[in-house]
C-alpha cells in the first residue's frame, strides 16, 4: 500500500449464541435437524403470534459485556428492521436499537508495529453489542430449477458486536477477530464454528491521508467466515482503495463481496441502492431491563478469560506472547495445557509439547484436543522425564511419544523396556568425546585455529556416537572443557 495512507477498519461480528431455545420462542436452537422441523407460529411469523425474550440469550450478552468491561445499559429496547426476503418470514428482523444492552467496551490486541511505529498492545473499543434474531437459510438447486427455504435458523439468537474504527491494518483486524473468537468460545456463549457461520464478520474499511483527522469513505466487505479471508480481503481492499485514490478517483460507499477463488472483492450495491429498513420500535416486546443483582450474578459466574490466562502463563512460566496466545486457542486446549503443566511440574516443558508434537499430531489426524488419545497424566510422564534430563528430547519425540500414542504403556515403562534412558554419566560422555575427537583431527585443528563454527559439527558427531541418547547440555559442557584444557 502507498505509504502516505493510513488504513481505518471497523468490524461488525455476528455471534450465534448457543442457547437451548430460539430468541423469542421455545423452538430448539440446534443445527442438523430436518428442514423446517424446528419452527412454530412465532418464528414462522404467523399472525397473532407473540415473541417472548430468551433470558439465557440476555445472560450470554451480559457475560460478553462484562468480559469487555462495557457499560451495561439498565434499559435497552427492540426495533423492527424491515426487509423482504424469502428466508425472513415475518418481513422484519427484531434487533436492538437505539439503545443496546451492551455499549462501549474494549479489547486489547497486539498492535501491528509496522503501522503503529511501536511494539506493544493496543486497545480496540467496542461500540456496542446488541441482541437480534437470525434469518432462515435459502438453498438453491444447482440446475437453477428450484430454491428451498429452511426456517430452522429463523429466530436463532445472535449477538452483533460492532467494533469502533480503531484497527489500522489487516493484521490487526485478524488479531482482533481472533481475540473476540477466543473470548466468546471461552465464555461458552458460542460454538465458534466459522465454517458453519456461528461466528461471521463484515469488515468496514477506508483510507485516509496520514495525519488527516477525518475518516475517508468506507466500503463494507460482507460475510467473511475465516480469519484468513478477513486478512486477504482487507489487504486486497486497502490496495484497491489506495490505487483509486492515487488515480484521483473516489472510493464509493458500497457493499462488497469477497471472492475467495479469484482473491478479490467485488462491488454489490452502492449507497444510492442501499435499503431503507424503516426501523421502528417493536410493539410486541417491552423494554429489556436488567438490575444490578442480575449483572453481579453473571459476573460471579464468569470463567477465567483468555487474556487473564495468557497473563498468568506469561508471568508464571515466562512464556512469550505468541506461545501463550496459541495455548489459549480454545477452552479445551487451555485446560489440557493447565493440567499438563501442573502434572509435569514444568509450564515451559508443557507449552513446548502442546505447541510442538501435540499440535502436529492433532493436525495430522484432523482431531481437536477433546479427541486427543493421550490423557494429560500420560503425557506428563514423558514431559517429566525430559525435564529431569532422564530422557533426551530427540528420543522422547521420535521414539517414546509415538509409542505412548500406540498405547505401549507409560513413558517410564517404554523407556525402561527399550533402554532409552539418557546418558548423563559424565565419565561415559568424556570417554565418547575423547573417541570422537581422535577420529576428527582435522576439524579439531581448525577449531583451535579459530574456526569456532565447527564445534557444532563435533557436537553432532558426539551425539550420533551416543545413539541420540546423550544429554546434549552435558556434551557441550564436556567438549568446552576439553577444548580449553588442550
Ligand atoms: P452501519 O450501521 O451503516 O453499518 P455504523 O456507523 O454502525 O454503520 O458502523 C458500522 C461499522 O463501520 C463499525 O464497525 C465502524 O467501526 C465502522 N466504520 C465506521 N466508519 C468507518 C470508516 N470511515 N472506515 C472504516 N470503518 C468505519
Ligand atoms: Mg453495517
Ligand atoms: Zn419457533
């Protein structure tokens, strides 16, 4: 992008709440049922049917609001947003306005040093989070002969989270979305399934000349359902807008779609063609009121939040920000890590295994941590052996870990049966070092002549001579001593 411009981005995120029933009726909120089997007069919009607000959805919205330290509005109201579409049987969507239950919170993300000029976190404000209902789903036959409407999703509770235009790069937008995703999953208010649309995002984006206090005209890229698409769509869009501005052309206020195959955004409708939703207050629902006791009850039930976990792990185990964030990827992953760290007695060791071999195995098998075949105590046995330097890391990784996965018993038993214990016997290592040095007089002479870089070669030879079971730290120590002595 042209260096004279600054990106301004604000995300609107739709979070499907995992309540048992729908927003305004008792129908089940679950995917996978036969089309139109989970419907009733309320969510079908039949005349005379009256909505009743779902208390669980309110509790979930409050949990999000408290987690982002927002202002909870003691009284908020519902609106009707009118438009005509086959999957919207009532002809309007019930949404919150002008006052939302949750207003002005914030979320801290790692700032993008390339645009901020400094390292460190930045605070992104959330303008509001409001409750609303989802529409149904239309399916179009590939031959174009028929379309089908499934209203099971009509009336499913959504929390729309409107972020302030505080993001300054595609990277920051993706980091913000990840932080929000971690949060709603940790709060257990959303299943976080982006492919199925449980967590989806519209990205508003504009450019302005650096130092210009006024915002430029924005485009809104609709329905981005992966972190990668958000980054790619925004990178494309920023480039496109910069080119237009450079050519003296205006950026149009319009809605755009992301074509993942072509890797570009495409105009859909401009402001002139924008719909007039004819908002008006919902006459069938009283204002939503929440009192202090209700708010405090939700606050008391909040779990430890990802940002708190990340801080705790960094302080207790000295983990880096990226490691800690990766460990907080889901509630189950974080819980597994916490247990592994406790049982193995090593937070750093546990983190290395979780982000290394465990993650690699999960990817290979396309499994989530919930289905990982090893219980934390079984893996802890292995981590302990490595941390105590009873087992070389390489042997642990290449031999014991696969054997553990194959169900060959505990780490201790596998190491004993296969004779894999690490050699930490100084005398034995000194003898091996002497043998290897004798076998490589050339490199030895070169090291003495100042070619320090060859030490690594010798260490490699010594470890190899020890069958991969030597304590590498001790090998380095012994070699250094021998080299000094001579
Ligand atoms: P609307 O309801 O028409 O979508 P809002 O004022 O509610 O408009 O803004 C929606 C989103 O657009 C918010 O996430 C906000 O941060 C973002 N936004 C507003 N102005 C800009 C801008 N100039 N550039 C980028 N994003 C913007
Ligand atoms: Mg919008
Ligand atoms: Zn219903």
